[in-house]
């Protein structure tokens, strides 16, 4: 029987930072011109759900598969 240990928290943190930074950079760059004049809290209310969805269903699973060896050390 093989037991799988949970990755260290700092590795999960680093993986999340490496995933969220480009996602937020792209979203803010693309959406800022379209949301010109919209108050900042409303902009964030539109950007955050898209960023979180992309992290949960696309970015984090892809990074986890790619970096599984490093995460499990």
C-alpha cells in the first residue's frame, strides 16, 4: 500500500502564487480598458470569480500534474 503525503504548505503557497500572478496580470490588462469608469470594488467583483475559477479548474490542476514530483518530496 502506498501512502500519499500532503504537499508542504509553503509549496502549495508558492504554486498558488505562481499561478495567480499571471492570471491576474492578464485579466487586469485585458479587462481594465473595458471596465473604464466602473468603480474598483465592482471591477474586483468581476475579476476575482474569473481568476478563482481559472485557478480551481485549469491552472492549479495543470501545475499540480506538472510539478507532482516536486510537490511530493
